[in-house]
C-alpha cells in the first residue's frame, strides 16, 4: 500500500478541476494513492467513466454517514463538500494509510510534495496559513489579514495528517465539529470546515505550520509572492519552487483579487491561462451548468437555502430519514401543504415588485409625513388606508394633495392597527403585490420618546431611496420574509411581556407550536415590510373581531401585542426569516442583520414589567 494517500472532495460541477488536481499530482508524485470523495450523484443519462481513471479510489460519502440524506440536506453544495472531510480523513486513516494529505479540487501541483511527506515523519499535523508575510498598505491589510481573521487563519484547501495518536485525535475532533455544524455562518464564528482549525495548534501538540512560499499560493497571498517561470519551465515563488497553486474562485472573486494583487507579475497570469486551457480540455460533457444532485427534491423542485436553514434550525422536528422525498408524510409534503405551494413559490422574485402599502390612519394628521415621502417613490405602489368612520374625511383630504393609487377602507376602532391590517390582507392578491409595507400613524403617548420611535421606524421605509433599498434586499435574499428597521428586531425572550399565553395559542394554531423563542426576535412597533407568504399563516387563522380586547389604552398583554410577536412565527411557518436593514443606507453598504437586539429603548424588558 502506498505510504502517502491524498484525498479531495467535490461534486460533478467541479469534476474538471478535480481531474487537473489528480493528473498534476500523479505527475509530481506518481507513487501516491489518490482518493475522490464524490459528494454528488451523476446527472440523468451521464455515462462517462473515463474520468474515473484519474483516481485510485472513488468513495461515496453515503458509506461514511448512516444518516447521509438527512445530513446532506442541511448543507448547501460548498458546506456539504467540506462537511465530509473529517469523516473521510478518519476512514482513510482507518484503512491503514500512514500519511494522509487533503487537497482542494481547485488546486494544481507543479513540483513534488516530498517535503510534506518527509515532514510527517516528525510532525503529526501540518497546516498552511493564508498569510506568512505582513501587508503594509491599508487595502492589502483589509483584503488579507482582516479577511483571515474572519474566515480562518489557515487555509483548509490543504491539511496533512500522520497516522499516530495525535493525528487520529485531530481527525476525530475535526469530524465531530463538522458533523455538528459545517456551515457558512460567519456571524456564529463558523466558516465551513476551516475556522475550526484555528484551534488545532492550541488543542493539540506536534503541529507544524508550513510557511514555505511555494505552498498554497493563491489570490489571498499573491501580493507577497513573486512568481517566475524559468527557461527550463520550472516555476519559482520568491526564488523557491512552486509546489502547488490554489485556483480558488476562478472566473469570479479569486480572479479579480489576482488581477489586483498580481498586477505586473505576468507569470501568474500565464499559470492562470494554462489552468483555464486545462479546464476546457478536461471538461466532461453531459454535466448541466451548476449541477448538484442534492440541490433539488426527488421531483426536481429546487431547494432554496431558506429551507435548508429551517431544516437544520429545527432538527427536533425533522425526523425524516429522506427529506428529499415528496410523498405523503414527507418533509416536502408536510411543510409545502401549509401554503399549497412548491418550495420556491414563496420566495419567487418577480420581474418588478409592486408594493401594497397598508397604513392604519388613527391619527390622520400624521399622514402628510408619510405621503410627502412616498409620493416620490418611482416603483409600483398602491395605498390601502384603514381608518375609523369619523376620520374618513380627514384621510380623504390628506390624499387630495397627492396622486396615489389609493383605497380607503373603513374599520372600527378595535384591535389597534393589527385587526385592520388583517382585514386588508384578505384583499391583497399576492399575484399582483409581491411585497407588503405595513405602516401606521403611531403616537405612543405613554412614552416620553414616542415621537422619536415613530420617526425612526418610518424613516427606514417611507423615503424613496430606503424603500428601493428594502425592495433590493427582498430581491437578493429569498430567505428573508419580514424586514424591519435596524435596532428594532427585539429579543423575543427579553421582551415577551405578558403575551406568552396568547402567543403560544397563536403558534399552535399556525402549526409551529414546537418552535422555540430562543434567539428569535420580532419587529417592535409593527412597522415592517414583508412578502405575502410570510404573513399567510397568521392571516389564514381568520381571527375574528371578538377575539380582540376592547380598547382601554393597554400597553401590553392584548391579542394585538401577541400578534406583533407572532409575525415571526408566521414567517417561520413558510421557512422564512426576520431581518433588518439600516434605517439610513446613504453612503453605506446595504447589509442586513438577523440577530435580535437584547436591549431596547422603547419598551421595558419582561422582568421589568413583572416587577411593576
């Protein structure tokens, strides 16, 4: 049995890349055994087998994971291909391999890796850092050192492990980490398989950090690597041999960074051009663009990221051996039938959004504050105004000054802004209106800062640029169902108030009674933007007027206050999440936040209420 085993994990979409890796490695180290972990199934009608000759072993991860289908369902394609690396490493070590090296499929080997094999005579684990030389300019620092702190100090396109006690302990620990959570979740301190390995030198002895400039050359360190091609064809990096080059994100971000940081280093572009030619030569016909077998249900329905997130965030409910199935009682059936729609339907992106703007006008004197801004919005918008009978004249007077497509609906002064909104929801056709903007003339006279609260909430949406920014977020993030103002997605646990009994009843009626409130938030103030699908579960309850308490200036504990929190669970019932956008996006990036805030200036925390 060969002393050194090398493995890589990939899908059919990366097959041509993996073939370059295998062939280049075979040329450099012909005696080494090469394993392919194929995290995929072949496309229908795909019969090509010539590529298999590039590998000594082709391993199906289903052999490694007894719960494979439920496991892979939690992951997108990148997460899945990295999640198997720890278990595969253990398997190869158990097979008797003395030394094991992992290389990403988008790596090419240019000179022998004997130094790594020799180093494993004394080291148990070898890692390569993203950076081995400091950058001086601010731009280089942000794109290199700062990114390494965010995504991981070491690049896990490479790891080498010896079959000794420490090497096996590292493999077991790494596998446990990846089995629990191998996700692209930077906000949780996780980046697939990679960021965990920052801890390896801390947790284990006999770890060697390979700083050789010829190992793992890539866009993230090319600013400090001078590449030259000699007359004899040998490639050098900082006057030493190029061992392997990592062609990460070719034709996208990696190529852009390479152009920026390798400007004038023409040998780098010669290497990239060679790699692109090899990709075309080794391309295997019959593989659809962006193909991945596990990217769809058994009936071909695409699986959005939002559904994978819902599945893995609610594992206690997900007792499905094969969540890809579509028969009666399946995961797809149980959660799809709530809305009588396929997974993708709730998160569709129309060619042009039309916004239904629902405004409850109990204080019509505040309408001009909204109308003056909304009138300048260039997109498609219709107003639905609810108001008590004695205020209709004031609303119509306010409307006369503007040219809105508007409809005024008379409602009783009952159920705050919530019951009128639920009434209007029944009138809004989701086929015509892809987004709903919920506003109301908010006074909050019981608060000293009530005026500030209203202005902050409204500013996030009524200004034309901010409304356009919100629409763009719904275009870009199909997993977002409800969008509120930054700082107003409030901790459900911290600000439950006296609403738990009502909320639990509503959750049960929506079919999501088992969902926990921990880490969830709700948009305080009831001013938000949403997809119709995110509001459907609550709308379908057909709450009646008699279920709402009589108006007595209550500040907590009514069914209306519970519904304010229940919108989050209505979205969850359609596998959608709550997020926020900056109140003012001018001059800044259009980022969104999903974490709920633990402290809020406009309401007392639950323990404060209990103490009053």
